[in-house]
């Protein structure tokens, strides 16, 4: 891939958002034979120049290649759950570039503690303070967070190198295969990226999963844990876009409370 043609992405606030995204893209791209990632051509405060990509129709073959590449990217690992990408320090961002929310990045050895303290609880507090969750609804999710922190849903998976915002809109299908864009890369559980692909639907998802599993089999029970890994992005959507996401948040939470 490559070439000189570029796409200039400008961000007004926060000004360091382009450097955060660029660090993540480069961290993902350094994995040999990993998932393809859009090339970063240049970056500065407020602007990120990326390789120009031309979209085409998704194919099963490209989806299979994505599954294999994503498994290899995850296997490249991270220093801990919540570890930032190389070249970045401190918290990151997640959400639309025009209104991103802080993404806590404090490396820890326990996925459950990380998921509870850095993903679920900050958004529960935010949504409750803004009247998007009642006290009872907030307590429901806090119960889930408590079970996570106790390690009830941990697996033997080491920290993976995650894209971090892998919904289907951040997979660009090109003539050369699937290319990952718009990341929020960090160390986490590999099931999180896969759950995010499923959250709003993705072309040829079954092929992606099958190829991934053939390359790096997932721990038993991953299908049942999928809504747990979707709970954070659903809470994020509730915080950003309102109560249209409340029913999905509560449905996911009730499965693990």
C-alpha cells in the first residue's frame, strides 16, 4: 500500500487528538503481517494527513484476511491492560473527533480491574450526573463492574494490541483488502475488538471470526461474554448521543449483574 496521495483530517479540539490517533495507527502498523492500517503521512497539532483510500465492495476473501491479520495484531501484545500506544503518554480519547471523551490509560495486570475502573465506572458516573441513568440503573452497572473487578470474567489472555474503536465504520474495504482507520489503540482484551465489530454489524463478520479463531482460538465462552465487552461502547454512545441507547445498555448489563 502507500503512495503520495493523502487525505487531510483537521481537528479543532482537542489540538493533540491527531497525535494521539497517529501514535495508535503507527503502533498497530508496526506488527509484521498484522491487519492493514492506513498510512500516516504527517501529523501536527490539529491536523493529520493520511493515505487516501478508495472504497470498494467487501469480499469474503478480504474478510478472512482481516480476521487473520487482526489475530496477529492482537498477539503482538501490549505492556498491560490500559497501556497507551508507543509514542503516547497519559490518557487518550474516544468518540467523534469533534467531541471526544477522555479514555483512561493506566496500565494494569488485571483485565477485570481495568474494565471496571477505567471503562465502566467513569461512564456510569458521567451518565448518572447528566441524568441519563437513574440511581437504580447506575447501581446495576456498578454491580457488573464489581464482578469484573473481582476477576469473574477474566481469561488467560494476555494484554492484546487493540484497535480500540473497531466498529464496522472504521474498517475501510479497498481493492487491496480491508484497512483499519480511526483507531483508539491501547492494550486490552482481544475479545473487545471482536465484540465491537459485532456491535453494529460488519460485512462478512462470520468469515472474520472464523479466520480469526483458526489463527488464534478464543477462550471458551467468548460468545457469552460478547455483551460484556460491548457494554463500554454502549455506555459511551449513551453519554454522547442520549437515551436512545439506554435499552441496549441495560440489556447488556442485566446479563452480568
